[in-house]
C-alpha cells in the first residue's frame, strides 16, 4: 500500500534558550526512531562531566574551529557565552544521502543562519512553559553557578523574541508530549509537495495513467456497443 510519495528528509533544527530541554528531545528522537540521527556540533568549550567527544560534541581548539570556518566546512556557527559552536556541513550531506533526518541541536543565532543557508530545513523553537521552569532546569543540572544561570535567563529573554521567525513552536511542558509534537510536525512536512523527490514527475505519471484508464474504458464501451 502506498502511503506517501518518495521524499528526501530535511534537516530538523531544534533551537531554544538554555534549559528548555531541546537536547533531551533531540536525543530521545534519535534513540527511539531509526530515521533520526544527531548532528554532532563542533565547539570550543570544555566538556562537562559525562560528555563524550564525538558523541555530545566535537570538542576542538579555537584555532581548529576558525580553520573550519575559513574552509566553509560549517553550515552555521555562533559565539555563545564566549565559546564557539558550529554545525559541520558534512553532517547534513551524509544524513540526506542515507535518507535520515539530521537533528541540529543549536542556539537561536545558528538557527538564523540555517534559515538562510539551508532553506529546506525545518526550524522548531522549543518554548519554555514558564520562567520558573527555566530557572529550575538551569539550577538543578548544577553545571553553572548562580551568576551564570542569571546570565542565561537574561539571554533567554532576548532569544524568545526570535521564536516568531521559526516554522513551528513546540512548548515543552511535558517531555513525552513535546516529542510527539515534533514527530507530528515531521510527518506533516513529509507530505508537502515541495518535499517530494519529483512531484512534477509524479503528477505526470498519474495523469498518464488516467489517460490510459479512460482510453481503456472507451475501448470496452465500444466493443460492448
């Protein structure tokens, strides 16, 4: 049974202020569904406890990162809180070739660049249900002192203004609901005409089949008459 036209999965951008849970959502999609792959960002910041090089991030020196920028090897990059973050172009190319969704867990600055440079990407802003929710998540993870938490909250205040520029908004008031909402968006996007590999060709195919069916019907009616 045909359930949809052949299509090429597009990169999926999840962006949000720190503490909104976008990274948790991204990893859940990769772990639960075979056609999602995590795009590992390059960064100059130090690894936090428990993070693994090449899995959570590609931890590189500032010199190496700037070399990637100069070579055009990054499809987006941004400086956040004094550290550089970027998405290697090869991540998107390889995922597309395999028929997988490359999930980009990036900040709002990076999402703006993706919107310009990768127009086929689907941009989702993960929206916090409240300021108290953000404060709780940032303080509970214990990776920043209170001054850093306050700075991240103030940064979030500005980033929220950019939410209107995204394709979709997903409120992370409940993790399972948020994951389901992202899946619904991805499913809907796969049925857009512009996502099909060759929509004009598919239209021509059906039109030709209609012509054959009509011609066959005429022959049968003539023979029967």
